[in-house]
C-alpha cells in the first residue's frame, strides 16, 4: 500500500467507526466512551500495574473482571461495579473520593455499557484498518468518491443536506493549499476555471501530486512527528547537519514510496543487506533527539534523556502508544509494562551513532567510476600472471608464478624500507589520564579523559647508534579500550577513535621542526 492511497483508506475506516457510533448511541463505544472513564477513575488501582493493584481486581481485561464478578453482562442491577459506583455509603463507594468521583453522566454511561453486554474492544492502535461496507445515503448519486457516501450518511443523521459543490476558484484554492501548502497562481486558477475538460479536476489533482511541493508540504507533518530540527536544542542550540534526512522524507513522499519501505528504512536501514547511502540517511529518524553540548554535563545522563525521547517518538509514531507513563511504572491504560519500556529502550540504545558523510552527486559519480575501474583491474589481474610451464593444473602454475613474483617484490621493498627501532620512554605524564608502561614498551592510557589530553614522553638517546631521521607514533588496539581502541572516544564520534591535533619534539629543551608529516590507517 502506498502512502497516498493509504491515507484515503484510513480516512474511510475512521469515518465508518464514527457513523457506526451515531447509529447506535444507546450502546456506548468501549474504546471511545468507556475506556477513558475506566482509565481515569479505575485503572490506577485496578489496572495492569501489579504493584499498585488493589483487592486483586483487574478491570482492564474482560476475562479478569468477569472472574472477579465485577459485573454481570446485560444485568447492571446484579453487577457489583454498579452497586459500588452508586453506593450511598462513602466507605463502599467507588472510586474513592481521593480518586475523584464519577459524574452522573459517567455513572449512567457505565450502566448502559453493562446493560448492552459490557463488551471490550481491542486497543485502537492494534486494530488493523479494514475496508468498510459502503453505505447508500439518499444523495449517493452526488458522491464523487467513497468518502462522500460516509459524509452524506452522517449529514442525513443530523438532518442536513449536502452543500452545493464549491465554485471553481474556491475549489482550486482549497485543493492546492491542501496538497502543496501554496496558493495557485492566477494563471493556474484561470486555466482551471475556463477548462471544459470533464476530467479537469482529476488532472489538477494529479498535477499537484506530481509537484515537488507536495512532498515538501506533507513532509512537514511527518518531520514534526519525528521531532526534526536543524539545531541541537538546549542552551547552545547549535546547528546540526541533518537536512539530508529531511530531503529523504520529501523524496519518499514525492516518489510514492510504499509504506513498508518507508517504515523499515527509517527504523533499521543499517540492518539491510548492502544498504545504500540513501537508505542509511533514512535512519536519521533516530538522530533527531536533542543534544546538549554544554561543558560539565554528564554525557550518560543526557544519553539517557535522548533515549527517553527516542522511545517516546518511536512508540507514538509507529506503535500508536503513549510510552511516557511506563518510564516510571507499568502503563495505567496503554498495554505496555515497565519492563517492556526498558526492553524497547535497550533495543534502541544498542547502536553506535556514527556521523554519516553524504557525498554530492559528483562525488557519487566519481566513486561509481572508481569502483568500475577497480573491477576492471581485478578482472585483468590474472593476465599479469600467466601460468608457469609444467604438468600441474593451470591454476596451480598461475599461483606459483604469482608467489614467486610477490617474493621478488617483497625482497626489493624490504631493501628500501626504513629501519625502525622501538625505544622505551624514561618518563611519561599527562594532564589527566593515568599512563602505564607495558612489557612490550607501549603505554596504556586509562582513567578519566578530557576533550584535549596532552601526553609528554621523555626518551634517553645516549645509546642510539645511528642518527635519527624520522619519528613514528603507533597507536595499538587493546581490548581494555572502548570498542577495542586504539583510541578512547566513547560519547562523541566513533567509539574507540581518537584525534591527533599536535605532535611536538625537542632535544635538551630546543624545539625541533618536522620537514614532512604523513598518516595512515589500519
């Protein structure tokens, strides 16, 4: 089901539910009428939270309420629930005064509900939309689509007649604002009004749906749900570069992306096989939480706040649940327990937050060409190592040629290699981290760190036999470091990463200048 079509089906389903209620006002709707009363007045003591449940009575589950004989379906006079809510003795009346008494209207509502059978219905968030039976109102001949049938049915119930169709200038103004958020130009309005084509309105709608402004307008609704912002929030409120996610949402709507893909790519595109950059950008949905860059904060504390926001947004947008209550206790009316809340938080917190580089179209083209060149060179590689002579299979003779050529290359490179000599420091100190000299001569950094640590190492060069022409600093992985190292980054950037900003050297207090510098990874 695509996004545009799904909206129409959902609208029809909602209207049907509303019409159904109007037709049968004598039978209260559990979800809309009864559940809010029970949630507000009863579930705090007789709901899903076991730790707060009183008298071992649970009213949020019908079977549990029936087992406890809380009510007799169809017979309010024999129902304990009705006896308690109408009791004159304050010690027996429910709910207790401190919980807020029921109004006469609410008391009557519960009586009518039990009288009609005391049926429960599934939480609305778990009811799949179904195509309803199309009603046949009096003015069905004026219906332009199925939704009009439901509107006309409701109008009949209210004793009203449909208004005449809006004049064309009003019509194009309304539909253009609805679909693009913009007003039509005078030329567009005149062209529509003066058109004699019977399908002029349908063509107008198609043109607006094909407009890039359609995605821009309706993406705003989704981005609000995803709590999108171009800044980090909190006291500095610095800019964040997350606009590629905004553009992804706009493209998804304009390209009519199927809703299942729209869901999967935002929730877990990084789990897709061979995920593209465009798919990974969709996971920006999870990165819209506020970010506090104030000095002196506890990063773990604000990481927790970000996860609370992430759980709340995911629960609201994708599950149709308000999860906030379950942060402190099992939800009083939505079906999510205290444990379920933190299970969901653990799931959403179980990922590194990498900064994704989104290349331009030109860079993407260059990368594609480079990958093609790599593939061409790999395909040509066997031709550079023709098989040696011999009775063995061709693959073995080719491998023998390759190994002999590699050995010759390695020998020549080793002859040209720089001779490195590891040296052990005599002293080592830092501004904050604790340093430990290991048996292999390397130094392990542990303890607290800052955003800019300075390490000072002193070496004795008296026993050096040859002149020193170069210095190489190696950083090594270690299982004691975040993500195995080699750095100690944890809260910002990639875990286990590090940044070298300066490298200075001096001999007997005299600074040395480096003529050249390079770096490598891996």
